[in-house]
C-alpha cells in the first residue's frame, strides 16, 4: 500500500471513530422537540420529477436493470421541457389534499440535478430544454401555504465517473484500492448537499441509496453535521446508515405497529414512482384506508405523484389527491394532531386518540352499518358523534359485572344514513383519559 493510501485509510478509520462518538452525543430531547411538526403532520406528498418521465420508464433503475442503455436513458435530457410547469398549481393541489409537507427529488440515482448545481453540468438547468430550476419556485409556493419543504437526495450517483459503479460491482474501480478517487466523489456529493442546504433550507431531508456503502464510507455523521450546522431544525429520514431521525418503510405496510418513535410509509399512487405508462391506479378508497391505517399505527403517509416531462400531473393522481383532501377536510379532527389509537384487538379497524386521550376516534371501513364493538374500555362514554354531520349515536354496554374489574363490551349502533362514501369516523368522548383493560378476564 502506498504512503498516500495509508494516510487516507487512517483518515477513514479516524473519521469512523469520531462519527461513532458523535452519534452517542445526539440529544434525544432535542430531536423529539423538532420532530413534533412531523408527528402532527400525518400526510406528505412525494414528487418524483426527472428525465425518466420523457419515455415513461423506471427512474434510474431502468438502465441499471438493463431495460435501456445508460446512453439511451440520458438522451431523455433532450425531451425534458417543463413547458407547462406551474409550481403554484402543484402547491394548491398539495394543500387541497390536506398534506402538511411535500418532498421532491433534487437528484435521483441517475445523477441529474433538478436545480442549478455548481458541482457539475448535469442538471435540468444546463442540460435540458427546461433550462430552469424546479425546486426554488416550488418551495416558495409551498411556504406561502405553510407547507413544510422536503428534498429527496440520492447519496449514490451512477452517472458520476468517480462513483465506483452499480451496486458495488466495481465496474469503474474498487473503493478499497482507490481512496483518493472515493474522496473526490464524497467531496462532490457533500458539495451538492451544502448547495441544497444553503439555497433551499429544507425542513426535511429524504436520503436514498445509502445501502451501497457504510456510514463510515459515506461520512454520515459529517453529512448530518453539514445539514444541521446550516439548518439546525431540519429533520432527516433513516436512510443515512443510522444517522437519521425517523424510519421510512417503503410500499409494504407494517402488519403490526412499528416500534419506531416516528415513521412514515412511502407509497405510490399506481405501481411506479415517476410518470410511467401504468394504469394500475389505486382508488381513493384504497389510498384513504392505507392512510387511516398508517395514522392509526402512529405513522405518516408519504403519497407519491409523478409529473410528466412538461410539468403536468396525470389526471388520475389529481383525482386521488382531491378525493383524499375532501375526506381529510371532513375528518381532520380525527387525523391531524392526533396520536396512534388502540392496540390491536380492542376494535376491528383503525383508531386514533386526541393528545389528551379523552377522545377516541373509530374508523369504519367500507359501508359498515348495524353494530360495531369496542373491547376492554374501562372509561365511561359521555357522547358518540359521527364526524362530518354531528349525528349522535347510542351505545350499549354488555357483560359488565359489578364486582369484576373486567369491563363490558361496548356496542354502537350505526345507521346507514350517516355513512361516508369511503370511511366513516366516530368520535367517542370519554369521561377521563383513556384507560384499557389488558387482562385475561376471570377474577384477575
């Protein structure tokens, strides 16, 4: 090993030691305070905008998976126009959906920056007919509407000559044998992060691609510090090899409640992130039920839309967001600024709670009429109403024995004429903060 490589290797080892030490000094209370807006927000809109919309193909992965050559993929630069891009209309739609934050791609794995980067010439400003920055005007419109601004950023960059290759295939070079070249790439991507942080001051950073290298190789602690030194209130997703603030399961909904303090389900509105010739659209009912389940389990939903190369949004996505927004407006009390609801087994459906735990919200999927049941509720119910129309409902307690601590079963009658076309929500007002029976019955 050459002397220069030994010095660089020592630097990597020292950096890793510093990072490990610094991570243990992250103040959980400080993180908790700045995460409150995220916990209350519940809904975000994810936007995958990029040159892949020209042909309607997979973002970056299409050339990685050899569906198209890298050269042919990059020819899409010539067709990316944004001629109908209207950031105010985008922001209006996001506001109408009820979302409290939005996350947009600043650079995907293909390396094409959606803003005017000074680190290279591969941007839609310099290399496409659009010749404009997408991010700044969009963030300006979001902030006029008090919507938080998030930036998606791919750590890896499959088009950059100093990146080792695709998924550690070392097609360009082996990182362990060329630390100097890897150092040049780190300076590049960290330079872009500094640009974005300075130019746009994102409220949220949504990293991707961290799986290809370790925290030490990415210098994750340094990246975190770069962001927070310029914007101390920014929050960071979990895809920074352990140096983020919250987790982001993708597409697959957790079956049981995750144990994370904060989490967000990111999901497409059809089967693809970017604009694609894909007609498998989720219905408003499907999106709303997924959203209700996420919130019930203490998480958020980051729902994706993929605009076309000219900046227009597919009609099907507009329809879904508008229907979601109408439902949110009607049921906002049960969604925003709430906490996750009852543990599994107490009610057969999603639930949420007011922050003081004196209001329980029950979500009824589909066209449920007749009677629903709640188990293990020790509290007395003072009032039950249907959100959106204020209809008062009656209830009955069955099986409560005066000398036993085991509560009875609560049955609530649901008339058909109060049902919402997607999900009906009941507000159950309790006499005191929620108290549940979790025993096994009998005399215990």
